[in-house]
């Protein structure tokens, strides 16, 4: 198959480089500087099997060049959710045909946005469960291999699953996009916002009884919003999301809390979650409005109260905007807990 990737970030490099190594035609739309570096040095993908250098990719420095090199089977979008609308505008401004879009993004609102812009038959929903690190430009490390979920329903979905699986990415097909994407959102929630707000590792969040109760409450709100839409959690590749949802609703704290502390600590090690990296790395914006904030918006739509996710969203948004003092919350759970109803 022929895949064009919008950007060569961690996820694009990992998936695109793996597809290229497996013999698929792969292109990247990237800024001139990174594109030049990748053209010179190739991509480096480190997995359990070792490190592969991939040079056989095409590089484009704007959308017109890339789309004019069509026909691509699939345009893969792995951008931050807040960049989706702008990327769609840029693509549409070319006036050129846009291929079917595979969204591997976090959150549950990107596919509807793409659908509204391009048509319902032009989007495929994906969910990446594998943990990836990006130590440098054009280089990625597969930290924990789990796999990628792909929603069926598009004529190209089954072919995409086969291509990803052929590339060693562990693809699994799902009959519906909604439960799959919301289940991925459940995993993205885990300690993400609170870690950023409090500047604490996720394991420390879950080791604190009060913060643990807050995290479980946020997860219960999410499961309730899913239920209001007729969705149940589904297991993602290598990720027992159904057990997470069941545990949050049914398993006593004394049993579940130490399990989550151990699991989250072992899976992350010293690595901080994405919201923490974005906030404390000075990037000025996180995806909290597309994760916790999505729970709030969909909760409002279906009449489900979501007070904990609302506090986490508004607090982290204010910290990112500089309207709240980071030092007020650093290593200070009381400051965050005082905001809860």
C-alpha cells in the first residue's frame, strides 16, 4: 500500500518507518529542516528485535507536493488533536484530492472533525496502544509493544490492518470506532492531568489515597459518559481496558490501589506522561481539552455530571495559559483537591 504521513513525529516515524521497512511505499510531509535531516540520515527504529535504519521514504516539504505525487491509498494523521483543524484547512486549500485519512490520534473528536470536512467514507479510526519514545529527530524506540487498533467500516480498513500487521505493528480490527477510541481515552486519562498539575509521577499519584480516589472518580465519570452513548470498554491490543473499567466501578480500594500503583509504576518507570512533558517542557499547550475535556463536553451532551474531569481540565488549561501559578500546585495535592466539589 501507499501511505503518506502528515509529520514525522514519534508515532509517524514508528508506524511509517515500520511500513517502509516492510516494503510499503511511504511518504512524509515535514518542515524543510527535519525533512532534510531525515533525507540525509534516514529513520532509526529500535524494537525488541534490534535497530533498523530506513532510508527508502519520500519526503515532501508541503502538502501540494505530497498530494500532487498521488495516488496515495491513505493519508495518516498522527498530530496533536489541537492541530487537526488547521491541518485539514491546509489540505483543503491545495484544491487537490485528499486520500482517505487514517487518524491515529488520541481523543474521540478528531474522526468526527475529519468526517465533517471530507465525508463519512473518508476516515478510518485508529488507536495506538504501543508505547513509543522519541530520543531524537527521525529516531524512535518501541518501549512496550502492544499493538494498534483499527476500526472496520471503511473499504480500506481491512487492507490497512493487514499492512500494519505485515509491518510487525500488531494490528487488530474492531467492529466499531466509538468503543475503541473511548477505551483508548480511558488509558490516556490515567494520572495524566494530575501528574502535570502536581509535578508528580503517576505512581505517586496512585499511591496517595486522596489522589487515587480522585483518579477513580474521573474514570467512573468517563465510563458513565461512555455508557450514555451505548459504549462499553473494550480491550485494546495488550491493554486490559475492560478490567480497568470494572475495577474502577466494582473492586475495593484496598485491592485495586496497590495493583494500579505497581502496574503504572512498572509500565512507566521514570517517564512522565504526555501532559506533564508538554506543560513542564514549556510547550504552552496540552491535549487535556481533548481527553478530560472531551469527557466533560460529551457528559454535558448526554446529561452525565463530570465534576472531576472538569476541574482537571480547567486547572491544567489555566496552568498552560499562565493564568495559574505552577508553584502553587507543585508537589501540593491539597491545592488541587481543594478545587474539587
